[in-house]
């Protein structure tokens, strides 16, 4: 006959193992990611495009146009909330799953803004090279058909020279810190990491421009960046509800200054006066002068009294329309833009 005996030592070990498994399960449950939501605002209202980054993992998102954001975070981690012109805030995640974050003005200008450089993104306070930035919205509001015409007078050290006003050929030559050689002087243009032109891009699709001007800033590009580098960053999708935006304008173009030319009769009279002074035969007779003046023979003696009215168009229309949609979640983001532009020649 077999007897069942109780072993206190074995029972204690079993109880200890059960306790350890229970404690491990609690720890794992406490460290599982959870979705945290919040709203970023200042004294005037919601703040769009605020950056929310998990300090421990560097994963992040941005707030939508209503200042609302959502992100998966583990309890105990820290959210770093920043926005241009505001003091950075650190928010410790605990039991709460919803936050109302009020940003305070930094009072230190834009030193904490991030700058796109040749090898990534850095804060302005960490950049020692000569780098200038220009936000895309500062150019999108300009009535221009060529992006190169929007940089003049807005970025230090950048000189633009427009050689023509003909539609489709009205782009400007760009010089960074002047003309540096007798050969090619145009800067290297990089659009989203790809060397290409940017003049025909839709201004509404531009996020920012970064102009690299000195040797330290252009070093990653070698001799190709000898004349400076222009980094163009286009817009990308952002987490949040779908956002549909329309931008458009209609304008009129007119010549600013038109030289005042003499007409045919005045020109012929001045030629006769010059011939008299030189003591040579008059190029135009009295009959020629009369026909120039009264326009009786416009084919042989055109009057040219209103030369600019014949070769220029007043109130030439320039119109631009753009529709863009963006949105997405933490893992998938989307952005699409459709633009239309029409420019009549003067």
C-alpha cells in the first residue's frame, strides 16, 4: 500500500515559484505600451505641429491643427514636448492617459529651432557653421511662378539675379556669398536628399529651405558644394485626423517702369537736326515728316505714338490654386497635393 506524504520543503519552493511568476506577470503588464492622448496649447489657443518625442526611445509624433496628439508609450517614460518659440516641457507618464499641456513662450528667439544640415537635423544652438533657414509658408504667400524669385531679400548672404520676365523663363540665378569663380557659380540644390532643381516645385509643398554657406556646412558634399548648398525639405504626412487645405490667389501683372521713347515724327526731326549740325544732307524731307505726323501712310511711315500699348498687355492675370490633404496614424502617414498655376505674359 502506497502512502502520500506531505513535503513542506517542496511546497515552499512551489509557492515561491508561483509568487515569482505572478510578480513577473504584473511587471510585464505594467510595462506594456498604452495609447496616451493629449492637447498642446498656449495662452491664445491650440498649437499645431508641436513635436512630442519619447525621451527614452526617440519615437514621436506631432499635434494636429487642433493641438491634439496620440502616441503609444510605456508607463514611466518621459514625453518631451517642444514647439518653435516655446520652452520645451518634459511630461512623465504614469497612471494618467490624457494630458493638457500649456506651452510657455521661450523668450529666446528661435535658438531652440531645428535646422536641416548636410548630415541630419540639429538645433540652432548646436550649429556653428553658417546656415540660414527659411520657412516654406514665407514663400507660399508670394505671387511668384518660379521659386528662385522668392529667396531674394529673405535669406542673408543669398543674391538673386533675374534675367527675364518671360513666363517659363523668369527664373533667377542664385549666388551664395557672391560670385566665387569665373566658371560655374550656381549652388548645389538638394531636394529631400536628391540633387535636382527646385524652381518648378509648388511653393505650397515646401516645408523649409536651409542654405549652407561656409566650408564647414558644405563639407559633406565635397567639391560639389563649393558654391554653397540649398537644402529643400518638402511637406510630409503628420499623425492626426485628415486635414484638407486649399490655398489660392488671383493677381494682375503690370509693368512697373516703361521707358519713354520718342515717336516716329520726333525721331525723324532729331535726325534732321543732327544732320544739319554736321553739315550733311537731311535724311527726311518735309513730306516724310508730314506723313510721320499725320499717319496718312502707316505702312511706309508708321507713327509709333503708342509703342508700349502695341507690344504689352495690361492687367495680365497670374493665378495659383492648391489643394493638399494630409493625416495618418503613428505608423502610417500620408500627404498629397495638387496644384494649378497659370501666368499670362505682359
